[in-house]
């Protein structure tokens, strides 16, 4: 059984609205067919024609909806074959009883429904119908009588075939656009989830490492204090004070990491103000910080703001922990198509600056939005962090 790879099960050609249109066309065509047979044909011919119109009408409405629901190419093709033969039989009957050709109007419904078929099948059905009609007409009519109706039939039904093709093509285009939009949304969601997962993993590692380190050292200090509690009280007090100081440092680091998991720190305020507030936290330790904002502060996306803020936060954290610097400069530069962040300190520098998880996290976030990270440092030469991201 072949399915949807070859058949376009069009909603527009098989839905309720389409069925109503087919019924309306049938109601419009049937009177001329039946009246002609009633007035000019035999009673038996009229009865057979009425039965044929009824069967055809039932097939192109209720039967058509059932056929499409089967989702089978074989059933669809069988449907068109059977109804094409029925129309040709009715055309023969019509020519045996009368001189009319009104039955051929019924091909409009059938050829409109053929829009679900591949283009070559539609054309094949159309041409086969025309050829059969011409051969039947040649038997019953003089040449000059059937050339005009068959020419009209060719043009009319050709237009119907084209209409069905355009309906299905438009439906397929809309479906392709909807599929593309859905995939783009899924890709964007996946990229966002990946970035979130990486950031959470980084923060989880940072919290684990910091907490483990401080608890281990605090535990060691307390154990040492207990050991000398009875023999060296001053030493014991010193060790306990040291443990308390380490506890405060640990709590500060944990609060900073937990705060990063909360809502965006740059919400409801410009990026420059958010970074200025961040600098005030680190400046309280006695570090001399210089801050400059250059260029017109153009609107930037929340994602870009977050990346730059986290880069500044990570750079200041590393400066506070490892640089042993007394002064640092931070510059935020707005240009027409990009924003740059420079952080430079006068600390001890590093021979291997990219091994830390924090800087790797900054590089990952910047790379995700098409930016670039540059690090310049050497032992005794300070540390420069340069981040460039598109607007």
C-alpha cells in the first residue's frame, strides 16, 4: 500500500467546505441532465440516468471523504478510475437517448478532486477523459457537432485541473513554512536550553568547588583548635577566628553564585548601570577601580546584556581571587554594530589563563552569540580580558 509520498491528501479539497462545494455543483448540473432525459428520452433511460446521477453525487461527497480518510494511493486511484468509467457510461446512455452532452459537466467535480494526485496523474486522467469522450462522440455524432463541445470540455477541464494543482501547491507551501518555523523554534529552544545547561553546570561546579574547599579548610581549623584548646588557648582562639573568617568568605562566594541563578541582574536598568553596581561590590575590598562608558548606549538584546554582564562578573571574580592587583580599569564601548568590554588589571598575570572553568564559560557564552574573546596576560604583566559581541 502506497501512502502520502505519492498522494497529496489535501485538506482544502477533502474538507467540509469542499464537500459542500461539490454538492452545490452537483445540484447545479443535475437538473439540466435529468430534464433533458425526461423530455427527450425513454422512461427507462431517464431512470438509469437518475440512478447514475445519484450514485455519482453520493460518491463525490460522502464517498470522497471516506476515500481520503483511507490514506491509500490505491484506493484514491481506484476511486478516480471507477467514477471516470461511470461518467463515460452515462455519456453513452445520454447519446443513446438524447442529443445532449450535459453529463460532461460532472467531470468538473472529478477533475477538481484530482488535485490530490501527482501532476502527471492529473494530466493523464484529464487527457484520458478527453480522448474517451471524443471517441464516444465520434460514434454518436457527426464531426461538426462534437468538435465544439469537446473543445469547450478540454479548455474548461484544463482550467479545473490547474485550479486543483494550485490549491494543493499553496497548501504544501504553507505546510512547508509551518514546518520550517516549527523547526526554527525548536532549534532556538534547544540552543537556549544548551546555553542554560552549560551555565548551570558551570555554576554547579563552582559552588561545589568553593563550598568543598571552604568546608574542608574550616573543618581543619576547628580540629586544630580543639587539639590545642587545653594547652594553648591563644592559639586555639586564633584558629577559631580564622575558621570564622573563612566561613564568611565561603558564604560570600556562595551568595554570589546563587545570585547568578536568579533573575537577570540587568533587568529594569541599563547594562552600564548594572556593571557599575557590580564594580561597587568589588571596590569595597580596597581595590581601585576605574570605569568608563564610551559611545552612544544603543539598545541591545537581553542576551547580549547577560553575556557582557557575566563576562565582567567573571573577570572581576578572577581579579579578586588570583590577580593580587591594586588597581583595574573596565571600559564598556558602544559602536554602531558591536559592543566591547575591556577589563585590565595590574596584577601578577598568568602563564596559562584559559584553564579555569569561569573563563571557559565566558568563551562559550560569547561564542553562542557570534562574539569573540581575547585574553592577553603573562607572569608579572597583569591581565587583559577583551570581549566583543554583535549588537
